């Protein structure tokens, strides 16, 4: 494995670890001692590489039933956001819903 592949593998593992952590990106970066701008760069890169119109990966982030925001749409779709949610994920979710409805 060359240096480029190793670096990509390292960041993929970190992004996956963040996704599974349920933490905000800022808190995760601080806890891991990593540069948040680098983290956001790599996260955007991986999302762009795997983007499928109308689909995004949503992972439960809360172990409890309580959330910061709950949105219920007319067609029965609901969206629940925990305090400290990732705004980029929300934007991608909204974009995906627009694509599905359009």
C-alpha cells in the first residue's frame, strides 16, 4: 500500500469511527486531537465519492428517545435531530428529500 492509499485508509477509518460515535464532528475532532478542517475535507471527499442521488447514510446517534428537533412531514416522513447534530448531514438529508419529491 502506498502513502496515498494509507492516508485515505486512515481518514476513512476516522470518518467511520466518528459516524459510529454519535458525537458532533467538532467534539470528535477535539477528542481525537485531529485538525477539524482536515476532517471536514476528507468527509466531504468520501461523501462525494459515494454520492448516490436521493440516498445518504443516516446513522442513529442517540441512545435515548429524546432529541433536539423533530420534523414530521405530511407524507409520514419524520426527521429527528439530536442536540449537537451535524448541519452538513441535515443539508444532505433535505437535498435528498427534495430529489425524491421532485
